[in-house]
């Protein structure tokens, strides 16, 4: 089974899930001690806890997609996708320090492409972007991806934004590439235009993204290999924002056996 999860306390998650129920023919079913909605082998479930600290909603899930809000100081409306994880020695927003979740590059890329398509179809003038790896949860045994509405309460409750994300999710889960050459991204800012364009225009299947600020904070270079290992599907490629990566980490990447390094 595949899980579509939202927090009942998150207005963006509630918004997206309500539109998703209109997009696909769900039926109400029991799931453990909770109620969920099923469509084929996809299960939509609302939980009471925040997504960043959630436990495994179902033990046999193949992967998890979190329907969530995105918050930023700018308050700019946007639609984003990313993989959770804590790259440095602190965990301010769920998960454990120096631990990353299992990424799902194939799903993440398809979601980003469908977000862009849905945004254009609905005439939304909002940025669509992949984000760097951040926050929890980090210890779940299944791959996990976040799809989000940003960046304030007005946006989280916006009907068109919720509809756009629901359409992106619906179209993605109907048919997404289950196999492909998976990669990580290294360098650049939190919202990487380079990696976003690679995913949108070239279909690059990128999961974890390690931003420059994490490296500037003293991230252990070994986390690069950890991110590769914590990838659903074989990961042997690293797209590296060459100008946006400190030299120490460039040299570390070169020492990883079997890696294909692509400068961008």
C-alpha cells in the first residue's frame, strides 16, 4: 500500500485532502485503529500529530506522501516538494540529528512536474520548486516525500492552491516511473533553481538535496554517502552545483566509489 498522509491540525493538509477526495474515487475503510479512505492501493489518512514527528501510520506501506504546509519568513506563495532529513548535528523540527529519511526520487520528480502542469492549467502565478532536505521525520522504514503549499495561513487555505496540489498528487500516483536512474543534488541554496530545472525539463530523478548552508554549518562530509544510501532505488549519481559547493565537499564526493559526478 501507499499512504497519503496529512495532519488534521494543518490547514494546508486539510485543504489538499478535501480536494483529493474530489479528484479520485475514494471509499472509507478501516486502517488499524483509524479510518482512512482508499483508492486502489492508495490510502488517504489524517493523523492527530504533526507530520514532522509522526510515527509509521501503517507497517506495510511501500511509500508515504505527506500533504503539508510550507512556512517561510517571506510569506511568498509557492508550491514545493522535498525529502525530510537533518543533515547536521541538530534536529530543531523533528527527527534525529545527522539522520535523513529514505528519499523517493521517482515520485518526487513526477510530483514537481505535475505541480508545474497543474499550476499552469489553473493560471496560478506561483513559484514551483524543489527544496533542500530538511526537518523530520527521519527514522521511518519507508520512503517519504513532502508536497506543500506555502507560505502563510491565507495560502494554506486557498482553494485554488489546494486544488493544484490535489491534481498534482492525483496525476502523479496514477502513473509515475517506478524505476530510473536516481540521484542526489549537492550545493546551492534551499530553493535550487538548477535542480528544479533539471527535474522539470530533463526528468532528472533527484531525491536528497544537500544545500550549501548545511555544508557551511559543518556538515559531516560522510552525510553525502548517507544520502545516497538512503535513496529508494539505486543511487549512483550526484548533480553538483559546482560554484555553490565548498571545495572540501567537492573533494569528498570524488572519493565515493562508483559515483557519477555531474557538474551543473
